[in-house]
């Protein structure tokens, strides 16, 4: 039963990340998630330090404030340094993550916070922290809400985001508020990242946004199909990676990411093989 709850909760968060991640991969914004996932570490550290214990409300509040600050800084620096988005993300990433590491190193002991939890999350503790009125993990309602929010967002925003992802000029010409939809995508990405951070950790959050959509991108050119494939890949990687870690006795989060890497290489091989077959037949 413990394995069941771990797989269910992590799969729900993986589905949420990969569905929104498809738009990020198509728009070449996957690095934004990496920057965000590492840069909100100071907010998480401050929440632990101030409270001295795990308080989900304070973690969410400080993480959101830190995420808003990061988003504002990225937008401001992009205006000041034209066509250097990669440099801006690198600056924000390294500076805020370094500040977070310093806070964790200096004050983490009094708040029961360590770098392993930050990097790889606490997915193995899911079955042991249950609701007071039922034998259900406390993280399950959160994961379910995140999945429902992500599904609703993808369903409602699919057409405008699809237009913007493939041709932003055309999207503007038909009257779409491109800046508003860009903000919406960024905001939902921030929300999902922050809500998933404690369970998945920074490494796995980034992997869930990037790997399943990238694998699906190799296998199809249709956005709808890409989203569907990425959902299957995300859940399959969680199941295979978790049981691989149980078998080997290693880190579950790292095993899931490694499994995604293996699946990516397989998808890359399949893509090259299908192109070769097409050329021979053509």
C-alpha cells in the first residue's frame, strides 16, 4: 500500500508538470523551469528558518513571493539585456541558488532542512504523513488539486498557447493577448513547480517538465498527441524508476530521472530509425 500511494502522488504531480511542460518545450522555455526550481530555494529556506518546522502555508507563501521576485527580475533583465535570455536565466539561477545553499548550510539544522531534501524531495515519506481523519497521505489532496488545475489550464488555454507556440506573430494578428497568455503560462508553471517542490525536489521537478515533453516531441509533430504521449511517459517513468530504485536500493527520484533519460535515448533511436526507413521507402 505504501508503494501505491507513492506512485499515485508522484504520478499526479508528474502528469501536471509534463502537460504544461509540452508548451514550454515547444516554445524553448524549458530552462525557465530549471531556473525557477533552483532559484526559489531561498524562499523555501527562509520559510523553514522562520518557522523552525515544516509549515506548508509558510513554504508556499515564501516560495510564491520568491517566484514572483524571480519572474520580475527575469523580465526586467531581459529588457535591459536584449536577446540574452540564456545569460539572464544563468545569472538568476546561479545567484539565487547560491543564496539558498548558504541559508540551508548556515541555518538548516534548526529547521530540519538539508540539501538532499531540496535536491531529491521527500517522496518516500508520502505514506507516513496522513490526514487526521483518514489513512490517506496529506500530499494526495494537494497532488490531485495540482493535477486538476493543470488539466483545466491546458484544456482552456490550449488553442491560444498552441498558436503562440508555433507562430507568435500570427497569434498577435488574430487578436490574441500574447503578453497575457505568456504571463498565464509562466504563472501556472511557477505554481506547479512550487507545489511540487517539497515532494519531488528540484532535480525531479525540472526533469518532469522537460523529459516527457521532449520524448513526446521526438515521436510526433502534433501538439495534442505530444501532450498525450508525455502523460504516458511521465507515469511510466515513475512506475519503472520507483521499482528500479526499490530493486537497487538507490534514490527513487534519481532512478526516475535516469529512467526518463533511458526512455529519451530510446525515443531518439526510434526517431532516427523511422527517418531512415522513410528515406529508404521514399
